[in-house]
């Protein structure tokens, strides 16, 4: 059975909110990988990161689709349907993104 995401119409061209996890940069915390919200451009850290800011952003806003963002990885994920989604494009980076945890 093929799974289908009903939220792909939420995907927008976005401008990244920060050069790294927006919240971790404010608190001088570390992240493992970055995700960008494809509805508003919020850059947050992944679920493997201590603070899980991308998921927290979804919980707060219900913006469903994120993109793997460091380096631009080109895959999308829907938090609601819990499936990978095909993105129409990759979000360009605004500049070099620092890595904090390898």
C-alpha cells in the first residue's frame, strides 16, 4: 500500500530564519543536524539533538513539513503522516552553517 501525504500543499519557498538552529544559537547549545520548516523557514535542530527544536516548532505551530537542511539534503518529512515526502526543490542556504556535534 502506498502512503500519501495530504500536507504537501503546505510546502512553500522559504527563507531560512538563521544560520543554524535558531533556538540553540540563542542559548549557545549544540545540535546534531538541522531541519527547516517548509511552511515558514524556521531552522531547528533534529530529534537526535538535545533540544529537538524542529519538533518543538511543529508542536507549537502544526507546520507539518520539514526539509533536511545541513548541508541541504533534499528530503522532506511530514510530522503528521510520519512519512518522507518529495520536495519540489531544495532550500538554498544563506551562508555557511556551523556544525556543533559530529
